[in-house]
């Protein structure tokens, strides 16, 4: 775990827009960076909330354990998303887990210090509320987008999500397993495998191990819209 300085830090514009320079320096000199390898748990469901945490780089999944310890993926988080926002002001313990699906780095700030700033700085507190609301809206809208689709549309959704929102290119290494895809879209692993195979046979995608290449993006977008 390394202490990082605030020189050019993304937090200045992303988070501390309404905080004085002295408050910024006070927080930034004590914030910590933590690195996680792919597959490592960043937050365990049920553990106490001590830090205000955002994802500096990498890619993570937020999930909960359901019946028979079956995972339900809530959402994926990209760099600069505040991965701890959902619970930090309403709960003492996390209601979900966070795991790295790519090598990732988080920036951690002592939560009590953040709360102290919020108590004395209304604009800062409102900024935090706005970011929390956006995270919640994103999860709800993504959930509705996925659940209203049939199987082919759900697979098209997740492929286009990684192509357009995460990697910004049509050829990428899929960061999640077929099992994780199934957990996210609420389908069986067999359905995921069969649909990917159908897309490949129809010339919509090519599959090279873990690498996906979208060949006919227009058709994939049409499947998403119509399924």
C-alpha cells in the first residue's frame, strides 16, 4: 500500500471541486492506493465500512451472494467510479462484495475525514449526493435494460457494453467468464455458451479463446434493439 500525492490527481476535478486547497492537501496526504490482481476481492460483503474508495484504474464487479452461495452480479465499475458509494453513508457494513476482474488500483480515503468535510461544506455534500444518485440510477437503468431483453438481446447487450463503454474498440479480451456473464444477465451458462456460438456461426462475432471480435456490429445492435 502506497501513499500518493495530490499533484495532478483526478480527485481534484472529480471529487474535490468544492473543497478548499487546505482540505484537499489534508485528505490527499493521507489517502492510500491499493493494487489488486485479477480475481482478488477488494471489498467483502459484511465487512465494516472504513474508507471512501474510488477505482483509479482497472475493472471490477459488484456482486452479492444469494441462495446456495450463488453470485448475483449487480454491475461493473470503471475507472473513477466510486465503488464504495452505495453503502458508505447509510450502512456500517457493506451489503455487497467487489472483486477485480482486471488488475486494478483503488484510492482509499478515511471515511471519517470525508464525513467531517461534508458536515462543514454543503456544496461538497451535495456533490457526493449527486454522484451517489448517478451510481444508483446507472445500476437501475442497466438492470432494466438487461431484464427487458430476451436471451439474444442480453448477450448482445453485454458484448456491446464491453466494446463501447469499457474498451472502445470492437476487438477485446472478454474480462469475465461465461459463468460471470450468466450471473450478470440472469441466464444459465449453457445459454450463454450456445448464444455466443450462434453469433459466431452467423458471422456476427469471431471468438479466439478469451478474445471477442465483433464483425457485424450493426447486426448486433439490431439484435439488442429488437430482442
